[in-house]
């Protein structure tokens, strides 16, 4: 019990739409039609949950992946990883996802802005459209690779690395809050000390 708590606790701050877009490998809207198909996990009583979805709209999409050709995607969540977003209900979702290197399924995180599509505000939808346009333009304007060179891209993103990166962003934010709080407390303390000395 003492070892399991730090190992499996999700420690990250929730990211907004823009930060989530930058962090994720894939951003798309999908209609989930099959949920909570349980398969045995690595540990007993910790099943892997698989859901099936139809991709409706893509905002960030490396097109070489087969599920972008078929528009069908399998969503993965492990009950062992408390950061995994569990897709347990049918419906339309905005999904910020990563590729699981072992299964080539897509998983998301509670740290990102994955949510039911109807919960998105008009401002968030506008932000998504802007980010998608910027992403598309950046992809088109990227430097052309010389035909004599071979570019190797590893899209098998590492689950542990993604989790650590999200946790790190959360810790950076917490450190900023603590830093500003400490400055504020110091300033208030100096003001109080100054007022006390003036009274004397």
C-alpha cells in the first residue's frame, strides 16, 4: 500500500484547450458507440478498458495512421493508471490523445481538456479552429527535407514520458503560484512591519 500510492496517483494540473492542443499527439472529435469492453490487464483486478469511436472531425492529425484512413479509432484506458481518461459513456467527445506504443490504440488524460463535445463553449471552439489552422500552416510551411536524406520519426509515444511531461507542467504552475504567494506575503509583512514601526 505504501508503494502504490505515489506510483499510481495522478499528479498534474488540468490544462486548458490551447495547452492540451500543444501537448497531445492527436486532437479530434469522435462519436463513441461502444464502451467499457474489459480485457485482463497486467495485474489482477486492473482491467484494460477499450471503447470504439467514429472520428467526426480532426484538428491535429498525422495522416499516416490507419485510423485516420478508416475513421475508426479504439480508445484505451487502463484502470491501473489514474491519469487515463475513461471513456465509459456513449456520445460525442473532443479528444486530446496520445498513441499507446504497445497496442497502437489512443489514450487520453484527465490532465488534458478531453470532454463531452456539448460542454465546449463558443470561445473554446474558436480557439480550436485557430489552433488547427496554425497547425496546418506550420505543417505546410515546414522545411522540405532533401530527397537524399531520410527523416526518422518515432510516433510510438512513451506513456510514462507523456505522464511525466504533464506532471512537470503541473509542478511548474504550482511553483509559480507558490513564488507569487511568497512575494505577496513578504510584501504584506514588510508593509505591516513598516506600519507598526510608524505607530511606535
